[in-house]
C-alpha cells in the first residue's frame, strides 16, 4: 500500500469507486408475498401494510402514534401547520434545507441558533438566547443520527411556553439515554428515504403522543378531508403507499443490524484515523447511540496539512 494518498499522486488502493451511500435493503423473497397480495387484492394504498407498519413503528419507538406520510418534508409541513405555529421558530444553523423549507411553506420565520461544534446539534444556550416573545417553537435535529440534547431543549421549551419538535430525518437507529429517539417532545418527524437506516423507498413518519396532533396529521395527509368530504383545512396528498409501507416494515426488521454494523464500522474508523493529527469526529454524548446515517470528519487544515 502506498504511503502517499492517491489525492497527492500515490497509487489508489481501490480500482473501482466505493459508493459513499449504499442502502441496506431487504431481499426480494421477503417482499414477494406482500406484493402479490397487494396486486391481487387491488389495495395499493391505504391498506393493511400501512397500518401494520405504523403499529410496528409505534411499538418500536414506544410512542402512542406513528403516522405514515409521503416524506419527512411533508410530515414537517403538516406538523408545523397542525400545531398552529406562528411568528418565529428557532432552528439549527447547520441542517438540511427541508427543516427550514417546511417552515417557510407555513409562512413562519426561521431564527437560526448555533450548533455545538462537537455534537453538531443545537446548542441549548444559543437556543435560549434566540427566543423572543414572537417565538412559537423550537425545531431540533439529530444531525447525522446523533441524538440532540432533548432534555435540555425540552426544559427551555417548557419554561418559555413554546413547542418542541424534532426533525428526526436521520433518527431511526439512534438511542437517547438507551431508548429510541421518537417518543420525546411534541413530535418527531422521520425520513424513510434510501440514505437512512430505515428505508421505505420514499416516505416519512410523524411520531407523537398527542392524540389531537396525530388526528390532524391523518386528515392533513388526505387533503384536509376528515371523511365527510367537507374540507377541514388545506391539506396535502401526503400518503405513504402500500409498497413503500411494506418495504418499511421489512426494513424495520433489519434496523438493529444496520445500526450495530454502522457503529462497528465507525469504531474501526476511529481506531484507524484517530491517531492522525488534525482529524476530528462527531461527539456522541454519554448514554446515547448515534445512528450514523452519515459518518463525518472535521479537518483542521493547519494541523492536518491539507484542506478537506
Ligand atoms: C435533516 C433533514 N430533514 C429533512 C429531510 C427531508 O427528508 P425527505 O427526503 O424524506 O423529505 C432530510 C433529507 O435527507 C434531512 O436530511
């Protein structure tokens, strides 16, 4: 093996490129029966697999309601709308665009608070000083699958009388103080797209213990139709199809293996890269497990000798 990185002219170790994201998917045999049943029954949406998936996710997370939606983005849009947020919402300055895009769709004003550079999650002190009388909510993110400081944020939300929501897009497979992230706060909204640990192809889950919120999300994902065909409010078509729900259900069986494998791989990276000056890792707080939807490193160019 060359001691000079290929980037600097050394011999590449691998001939072919290594995909940085390869979805961990169930095999075809585990899906065959369900697909056959959908095709012969004609129930390709709003059927038994969505119900079974929602029930299994709620059990896994230890939460009262898990509502399947078409994506995390639509789940966030409906959650912000259903909680009746207004004015300003505090969000992390480091997140994916959908956390904030869904606020803008609701006419809400994002106020950015810094993240802790170690954990890369919202810094509770920065959140406390970003809150004003116009603030109606805080939205946290479990960045790359690293659980946010949920208790500290919950305490600030309680003291200041605002809602607490998590964009938990990266959250499946993460443990907060030994329990899955998902049952805490007013709502947590997950993504099921192929870069995540729990995969439905496309899709999302809104997890909440709030009966009223869950009911509104169910109506909101159906255009705002509460069943009578009178419009309760302006909703979306944000349903999760039966095919996606079936894939999600089988993927849930593999979630623990996916999380364990990623953590073992990260341990190996820490071992191999940990001694190199100028390379830093995401900090996971004691008692938590990062899902490692992504494994990221930081580079201090002055110490490492190269930029990222
Ligand atoms: C933090 C965050 N929020 C929201 C989303 C959007 O998820 P979806 O593609 O399911 O709408 C993503 C996508 O990866 C994300 O990283």
